[in-house]
C-alpha cells in the first residue's frame, strides 16, 4: 500500500501514465508537479493534443506536459522568433513552441512521418498558430546540409529543439551549431535517456534504450567539452541539455 493510501494497482497505473518521463525520486512527486503546476495552467489546445496523443500506440514518444510548459516559458524568456524543431510526432512540443512565439514567429518543423503530425494538425489550426509552422516531411539531415550549402541560414535561429533519432544527434550538432545564432539555444532532448546513462553494464534495459544509450553518452561527453557553447543539463522530462552558442 502506498503512503497516500493508493492501492498497488493504482500506483502501477500511474507509473504507466507518467513513469517513462519521470526521473524524480517517486512517481507521486512527479504527479504532484503535474497536478499542482502543470495541468491547471496547460493551454486548452495542448490539453486536447495531449489527450488525443495518449490514445495513439506510440504515445511513449510524446513530449511530457511539464517539458512542454518549460519550453513554452523558455521561448518567451529568450524572445524567440525564428525556431526549428527536429522530431514532431503529433506536435505537442511544436504546439508549445507555436503558442509561445509572436504572431510573425516561425518554426521549421521536420519529421519523417507526416501522418502523425496530421493527428495534431487540426488542433494546431484551431489554436490559430498553424501559420507559424513550415512542416517538412523527411529526414532532417539532408535539409540541414542544404541550408548550410545555401549560406543564407547561417546564424539565423534563436532556438532549435532536437527530439528525433538519437544516433544522429552529433551529426545534427555539427550542422546546427552553424545555423543557430550566437547567443541562441539548441535543446537536445532525452539526454538522461530513461536514467540509463548511469545504468551498470549488466543492467536489464529495453532493446531500444540499450541501442541508443551509447549515442546519448557520446553526445553528453562531446557537449561537455565543446568550447563553442555553454551548457546546462536539466532533469526535466527525460533530460534536456540546453546549449547556448557563444562563438
Ligand atoms: C520522440 S518523437 C518526437 C516527439 C515530439 N517532440 C512531441 O512533442 O511529441 C521522435 C520523432 O522523430 C522522428 N524522426 C526519427 N528520425 C528522424 C529523422 N531522421 N529526421 C526527422 N525526424 C525523425 C520520428 O518520426 C518521431 O516522430
């Protein structure tokens, strides 16, 4: 029996609901944050999108509500106007971004899967922010290469959120560091990777967690010594590392 009187079954249910995004000492603590500070302030379109996404079979991929709230505030604090997102899924972090940007703000959003984006699109349209989004279907890397070759996008992005194929994060970093402004931010998501970054070698990890873990470890090491950026790794969601370009 849990200390708050919940049955084990209820606790297990909650764990399923929030567990994969919770790096806190207990799910109850995470639930407390959600119920006290996040859900009551969550904009109605984000709530609707979160609830629609919860019914989708791949819902484990969605950005958590507390991270959505964090991104929304961060973008307002830095007065972001020109942004990019790699890894959209149904669009929860995209909507958090779109709601934070001014009316003439822009988001270049990329994902290999348009079908999932289209689940969230009607909600994004209803929220009146779809005009800020330029969605490109396909792998992000060739688009970034093209932008670098064009030359005109260098140093133009205020904020870039990366939440896609973890085995390419270092490849993204090589390119994004040129596209983000000096003083701008890149946010790499999942840098604590389910807590697996500190798992012992013989730990039982789900196959995909084990596969991507080495890439995440390599990214974290590389960011920590990159002199072109200042960094701050936050235990929000599954871990997000903010990189502020300084040169
Ligand atoms: C964790 S989900 C993104 C979650 C999203 N930020 C949200 O708020 O729900 C990762 C996404 O990355 C996409 N993805 C995987 N490989 C990609 C690639 N090479 N280029 C662009 N997107 C990719 C997947 O299709 C998937 O939708």
